[in-house]
C-alpha cells in the first residue's frame, strides 16, 4: 500500500513538473514570438533606440499594448477594431503628450457670428469629398505638434479645389515657420482659426512643393512665403455644440474640427465606426471631409487625420455621428471652422 501511495505521489510530482516545464516553454516561445514581432515592427516603422536599456523598456510597453489590443479585438463587442501601429511602443501618457492643439484656450476664443450655411435645409444622406477630388493624400505631421496647421491646410485645399477646380497640396511648414505673431507656435501647438487669419493677412499660402514639410520649427522663408498658390477671403466658425450645423457645413466643404484624441482606443484605432470613450478636452486638430452611414446603420463623420497612412483606415477615422452629447463624440462639434473664398 505504501508503495502504491509513493508511486502515485511520484506520478503527481512528475506530472506537475512536466506541466511547469511545458508552461515555462510556452511562455518562452510566446516571449520569443513577441520579441520577433517587436523587431519586425521596428523595421516597419524605422524605429531606433538609444541603447539596449531603452529598447527593453520600449519592448515591455510594446508587449503590453499588443496584449491589450488583442484582448480588445478578441472580445468583439465593439463596432471598431484596434491595430498595432506606429504608436505601439508609447504609453498613453507619452502618446497624449504629442497632441498640441491649444484646446485649453477654447473658452477665450471669440467666435465669428456669421454662418453662411445657417439656412441650408437639404443635404445628401452621405458625402465623401475624396470622391469629388477635394482632398489631398494623407500627410504625416511626425513628432511635431502641428496638427492645427494640417487641419487648416486641408480645409483650405478643399475650398480651393471647389472654387478653382484645382487640387493643390499646400504648405503646412509655411504656417509653422511664418505664422508666429499670434497664438500659433509651430510644433508647440496652435489654432486653426489663427492659421486662417494668417493665410488671410498673408494674402495666400504657397505649395507643399515650394515650401516642403520638415516637421521642425524653422526660420520663415520669405521668398517661398511670397509665392501664393491659394488664397481665402475669410473664415467662419460653425455654431458650437451642434452636429446639425456641422453637417450643413461639411455637406458644402471640408471643415476643420478639434477633437479629444487622447484615449487609448483612439491611439490604436484601426477600422470601423469609432464610438469609444473620450472626453471633450480638445487636444487635436483634424478635418471632417465627409459623413455617411455604415452597413450596420451607424451614422459617422469621415475624418482626415495627419498621422500617416499606417494609422486608422489608411489615415482616416470614421467617428460616430449624432450622439446624445451636444458636443458630439470627442467634442467634434465644439470648435469647427472653415475658410471662405
């Protein structure tokens, strides 16, 4: 009997030991696979680290983000998906620090009283300004906090196309370098309305080709600045906290909008109609270039971002439209504006 008990105990110990070994091996394989994924991700996004210490730190952040993204997608209970993009080695705090729209100044901004689309009564059920040739390809602001410039430029490119019939890629760098006498501070942030003011006072904006993007604060190139490729006659603000007013505006031209883009799920948005949690602490400037209804009946805004084509739906995000909050999802209806010609 003692022998049987001993034999049984030995088998239990062997089984437990084998299970531990297998579990340890599985973890080792998983870690090796994750490290290989990180190496491939570094190559894809041209990521380099200062030393092995920083690389290990960033790997741990990458690993945590990947696991969280996979868990979110596997749950399958949201109308949108997350993806492993260029921000995968950033904590959410590091990611939020990149967004430099001066949303904290919203309460001090004097809004224009005019809104020329006020009496619009009929708008299409869906609209995509890309299909009408009024949207330039997705751009990438890089590490520079120049979202405000990209938003204003995209809106100006749109109205220029609708007015002249020509789609011209205009210069964000000119705004970064030359629009420095007001609230706009280049890579340190700015406001779309102030960018429109500069374009108006400067009597125009030059092309991307003449004044290419560098993603750093530079010295204003007076010669390039004086070569105007597009101009505006003014700008107007969409009445605040009204998605219906914003719809009227977007139905007629691409519109600059400010949003709260600080959330973890916004950071890794990949596809679908985004309806994730977000606040109204406006920290990012983007451009509404359309709207529509998804296959499952979800109404959305089509928004052009400036984080390159590897983020979102090839650089775009569809954000839920007609939400209960008057500010719109992520505050999209709070501070919209557009240039006039």
